[in-house]
C-alpha cells in the first residue's frame, strides 16, 4: 500500500523518476474517469432529480429586498411591489417554458411589454431583467449588478414598481430556475405592500416548487467538487514531483513540473470562482 | 527564460479576462478553450526551444491541456 502510494506520487527509479499519476497512460485514465464521473452526474440529474437534480434557494421577496438595497445604496427610491408586475413576470416565465426560449423576445416576436399590458399595468416606462441557473437570491442580484445593462434597470430613477417571478422548469432540455424581474412606472398602478395576502400566496406558490427540489444536491455543486478534487490531486502530485526532482537534482526529458503546476493553479482559480447562472 | 515569462503572461491574461466576464460560465468556457490551446502550443514551443520536443512530450501536453479544459467545461 505504502509502496503503491510512493510509486503514484514520488519520482524514483521504479516509476522512471516520474510519479505514476503523471505518466501518459495514468493521465489518460484520469481523463476517462473524469468524463465518466461527469456523465454519471448528468444522467443522474435527469433520471433521478431528487438525488442529484438542481437545487435552488431563490425567493422573490428576497430578490426585491436585495434590489431595493442596491437602489438605496445608490441614492434611489425603493420600489414598491406590484401584484400586476408579479403576474406579468409569472406570465413571461411561463411563456418562456411553454415556448422553450431564453430571450427577452419570444420566437413569435412577443416582447416583455405584452405581458405587462396583459396584466393590466398601464406603464409609462418598463424594464425586464432575466436570470437562470442561479442557486440563491444574492447571486442573482450580484450578477445583475455586475452587468451594466441590468444594473441600469435596477438603478433607473424612472421606475417605481417591481414584480418578480421565480419558476422552475425545462428550457432547451435543461432543468433550470428562471427569475424574471419586471420594472415599471405607472400613474394608475394600485401598488401593494410586501406581505399582502396576494403577494405572499404568489411568492409561496413559486417557492413550493423550489422547496421540493431543495432535497437534491445540485449537479453544479457535485461537478464542481469532482473537478476541484481532480485539480487538487494533480497539484499535490506536481508539487511533490517538483520537490523531489529539485532535491534529487534529477534531469528528465520532460523537465520540471513548473509549467503544469502554473497551468493547474490557473485552472484551480477558475474552477473555484466559476458561477452557475446566466443573466439576460 | 522568455518561455516562462510568456507562460506567466498567458496565465495572467486568462485570469484577468475571466475576472472581466463577471465569472459567467458561458464566457469562461470559451476563454478556457483558448487558454488550454495556447498552453499546448506553449508546451511545444518551449520544448522545441529546449531541443527536447519528443512525441511523448507532445502527448503529455495534449492530455494535460485536455484535462484542464475538461475540468472546467464539465462544470454545467
């Protein structure tokens, strides 16, 4: 056992002065195992969504609170929740799932303003932010704030009302949580305060779907853990290799492991910071 | 020495561009394809300069680049 570990990680004469893990055939095996593991995750997330589906904790009320926090930090007035804009956002999300599209405009040419008008919201100004595949409310609002066009909507001084829908479904064959945020200003709008019966029931209706999936482990998290484990394994091996090659003053055709180590450090940084969601 | 400076420049550029994308996985995946491809080319260039370009070395850099690429693009 000890000699196997030694052979796998430490360069010496029995492994041709290179850790067995860094041999071409071992690297190919690692690549194969990685591809297989990620394929199993993809299959499980489709076949057994309760075990390995997508898990989210996005709350419409929290999205509104975080949006208003951003506005207050930027000297803008808070937005008031509009039940009509909530309805418009919900109708837009449902339409995106029904017609399988990820865009502000539907394949049939329906624009966001159609849903706002259909909800009987007479708008002077209106705006829409979309997000998908995020795991929590804070990530959604952060991603919008990091995008100049979405940030402009969030901080637009012309807007007075807000409506948010969080809906789970499948777009382009991929299970996702869709967040639709509608902004508007209208002189005729009867606004409702947070906590009104209608808003609460709507918010809970969307949350119910999410809560069902909260028991699952996110396939994104699982894939990320697997990728990070592989990178750490390779970095540990490369570091040990570098250390022993340096100490024993070995001269090899493949040289020291400095370049591969630098490469995997960059990959490690990116694997840590990569985020799941997309905004539009 | 110039090879290692080039590699460092490549890594810093890659990480800087990743930071500019607000960590969006869509863009990161495209950047990673470019980064791993350039790393493979860098490996060949480096070993050619060192006069140690051997088919085994080419294969090693190819697999390392593919592993790096797959480790990022397999994150859904």
